[in-house]
């Protein structure tokens, strides 16, 4: 089954929107960086 032409751009726009919203909340970025650091620590 072939994906519809609008599905891929919609997913890309949704991902970019969620990323932009995450950057508006510094606590989210701090939590993500702490989780990433914990993987290697």
C-alpha cells in the first residue's frame, strides 16, 4: 500500500512543530539532556 502524498509532509510538519514547542520550555530540554547524559554516565 502506497502512502498518500500528504502523509509525509504532514509528519514532517508535526515533528518540527513539536520540536519548536519543546524549545519554548527549557525544563523539557534540561530533562532530555539529563536523560541522555544518564545513558552514558
